[in-house]
């Protein structure tokens, strides 16, 4: 498969960047080709603008068209971004809002399994400072699963799709090493796309 990794972090030495590298190393070891979209390094503009309002699926803005071309050649997509206020940081949010447009990605809000895109394997690797029991017991995990796995990435044709919260990412070196190892394993065992119907 051709695997696109989308990284949202301004610091190339951040834990999130190491997660992306480990995931790609695992995917490479599994025989996949890999491509990195380093949104900060590339200067992607996440601001939804009047240009986006005026554009349509036939004539997207040039930077959106470039991202869509990257997605078009991918069989699997991995998003790596830190959990910020129980949501996506603004860069990832803007990339999702601007790139996965109505008429290109989806056309039917009533059916999250109906996408205009071919099925792609999808994974969200999300470093989070909180502990996994806090995140689960306070209902955040269920809320994020609902918002992202049920409510967003189905429309984009990601199938199968999976949210992997890398909890305790600000913890001990041993904890961080185990999360990096998990990221490698997820790249190594990436499932193939499956039809949604
Ligand atoms: C603005 C901001 C908001 C954050 N919000 C949350 C949060 O809601 N839940 C959580 O578990 N961690 C939260 N964190 C912690 C980050 O997810 C964590 O530090 C992560 O490891 C950052 O990624 P990095 O290590 O690659 O920099 C937040 C951190 C920042 C800077």
C-alpha cells in the first residue's frame, strides 16, 4: 500500500514527530511505501477563508487541490496530532475542514458510511497527556470515538478506521518508549482498506 502520514507539530523533535517516524518505519518494514505531509514545515494554511467558500469540488483552491492529490494516491492515511482541549489542534482541524470538501469527499450527511472516496485504511495516532483511565472513566474516549470515528472519518471513506490515543505521552521515558513501540507496531500491522457496504 501507499501510506500517507499527516503530521501536525511545529517541533521536529517533539514526541508527535517521533510517533510519525515510528509509524512510518513500521509501515516501511511491512513493505508499504510512505509519504509524509508535515503540515507546519510545509506552511499549510489551516484558515477556512472566503476562497474556500467560493471554491467548489471542480475548482478547489490550489493548496487544497495539492492535498487532495496526495490523498488520491494513498491507500492508507495516518493522522498524527497531539490532543488539545479534547480535540484537534487548529492545524489538523483546518486541514480536515479545508481539504475533505463536500462534493469531493462526501455528499450525504445522513449516511456516514457513504463517501465519494474509495475506501482507505485510516488511523489516528494521538498523543495525550492524561492517563488512559482518566480519559475513559470521564467519558472523553467515548466522546472522541463518536466525534471522529463515527462522525467524521466515515464520511471520508476511511475503512477500517481506528483512534489510538497515546495516553501518558508526557510521562516517563519508559512510557514514551512503549508508546513509540506501539506506533511502530500499528504501522507494521496496518490493515488493508475494506469496502464500507
Ligand atoms: C494547548 C494544549 C492543550 C492540551 N489539551 C490536552 C487535553 O485536553 N487532554 C490531554 O490529555 N492532554 C492535553 N494536552 C497535553 C498534550 O496532548 C501532550 O502534552 C502531548 O504529548 C503534546 O504532544 P507533543 O509531546 O508531541 O508536544 C494539551 C497540551 C496543550 C499544549
